[in-house]
């Protein structure tokens, strides 16, 4: 069964450094999402992406965040200058069509020191 | 905010059916009921969804009341691997893109 994959599984970085989290969507999926989950809290929506454009973003997704699909397969989330409060699990999700069932990846644990 | 209400936690004996309730009293006619689960620190896993009819797949059954104001997710023979947080979510088909997660129900399967 096709799966969403994410790399790395765990990223440790220093405050102020840039990080790039990567996601490989299920092959025929066209809509892509990033969510995050701070330890002990709810899963929160960050951004949705379709046709090489951001469809919707939350208040959390400020100018420090960006997304792109650089090579037609990977879907990336970049945090330009990490802060301590960016420490969280980041989940990618993909879906074949708008508002279809979303399938989540295993997540990347980001630790900012 | 999530439009559903779930108990914060439940226990179920291994091998028994786990019945997880969800209230969604303000659900609209075009909103689907979705269930996801999250096993410790893993990504949310899709389980099942339905509009008004009961649904069954290889993982679970979804029973939706006739007035659609509540539903029950049934795991017919719970195993220790079913220990997870279960999220009940309502979404409008063909309109609601992002998923808004609540706190869910933490289900403990007891050996």
C-alpha cells in the first residue's frame, strides 16, 4: 500500500539555523499539507499546497516558513531561522483531490536547542 | 475549534469490542464524520468516514445515529496495538480542505 514518507525522522538544530523537512507524497496525489504537533498538544494545520501554490495557511505559518515542490516529487517545509518554540513533530499529509481523505506521513521530530 | 465532543479517555479489555462515542450535535447535512487515530507520536492514521449510512472496513465500523448528531466507532476485537488517541472530525465534503483536530479520546487496551 502506498505511503507518505518523510525525512529526516529526527532533526536537531541550533536556534537561528535553517531547516528543511522533506516529504514524498503518494504518487498520484495532488494536494499537500503540513501540520505540526507540539509535545502534548493538538495536531495543528500549517499550510496547504496545490498546483505549486499555497492554498491556505494558518496564523502559525509566518514569514519564517515556506513550502515548495522543487523537483515534482518532494514536498518541502523550510523554516528559515528556527526558534525554540518550533520544536515539534511535523507531519506531511497528501490527498488525491480537494477535501479528500488525507494520508499522513510518520512525521519529523524537530528539536531546536 | 473542533465541532465534536469526545470523552478524554477510555479503557477496553483486549479481545473485546471498543466502542468510541462522538457527539457532533451541530453537524450540517453536507458534513462527513471522519475518524483518525494517532499511535504514540506517529502520524495520524485514517480509519473510516461516513455521511449518514453506517460504514465498515477492515479496521472498524462507524455507526451514525439517524439524526446524525452522534456516532460510534467500533473496533470489533481490540488488540494492544489499538492503544492510541482516536479523533472524531467533521468535514464538509468538497469544501473543507484542512483537518481541524480536537483532543480526541485516549483509548487504553488492557491485557
